């Protein structure tokens, strides 16, 4: 069975586990780990989406004691498997209400589904980390190489939607992955204007 649930912590009882829902993505970011290697800490990340909710639950239950945080994050955009993400989040809320649930996303969900997806997840996700990655659409397109139109505006819209839904929202950027200059101050200003916290994630060559 391919990896649906994994950890990047070295101890046997990780506090955080990650859910690798899909390899499909609406971005092809220049810094993305999946273009460099096939695994995360030895966990093979490529799969064909041919799995069930019970497969996720089975892999999740192998991590004991129960982790304190679950993050939807893998080699693809989690919201492209929106229904599966919702189903597992509901499972966690029912069986492990103490677990914090986070999603790492490129912020394209509203644009993909032509709907307010954040509102659907207002009681299912505690925190959304959304990849802003630039202070302008031209640089965003160069860095993220999106497959949808007006992607940068879509990201900003999703940041606003998550904040309005009462989900703790963090707008993030990645820096130092090449020699390009990213205006960090402008990105932070934009994040705060949209109601989000801001995080500058320094690029790590192996991703963790």
C-alpha cells in the first residue's frame, strides 16, 4: 500500500502526522520537493488516488499514541480531494475531537470549485496555511507556474474566505530557493490586509 499517512518526526510517537491525499496539483512550483525526490523520510509519496477512507483510517491508526495534530499535506493539493478530506476530518472530529486539524494549500480551491470552499470547512479545519509566495501576480506565475487563470487573485480570495469562515489563516511564502528577490515586507503587508498571519518559510533543500 502506498503512503497516505506519514510523519517527518524521527521518534516512534510523532505529535504530527500528514495526510497525502493526492498527487494532483494546480501548481508546479519551482521549489517543490516532489520534483526532486520520490519520498519524504522514506515514505513513498506517489500514488494513483485509488484508495478508500478506510485505507486512510487504517494507516492513521498505526500511529500510537494518537498524534496531537493532523495536517493535510503531501505531494499534491489536498482540496482536489475535497470530499475525501471532508470525510476524514469528520472522522477525526467524531473520534478524536482533541486533535488539531490543519491544511497546507495553494489556495486555489474556490477558483477550482467555483464556490466558497472555506465555508464548507469552517468547523472541520482549525488552521489553513495558504501559499501566497509573492506580492504580485507576475512573480507568482513564474514561481508557482499555475494551471488556472488569475491564480494569484484566487489565492488572495481564498485567504479572505478562510479568515471570514473563522479558520486561523496563515499566508506563507518560500524564500532563498534561488537568487530571485521576493519582497517579504510587501507580502507580509498583503497577508495582514487579507486578515491572515504571515510566515516566511526559508527553503530547505530536502524539504524537512
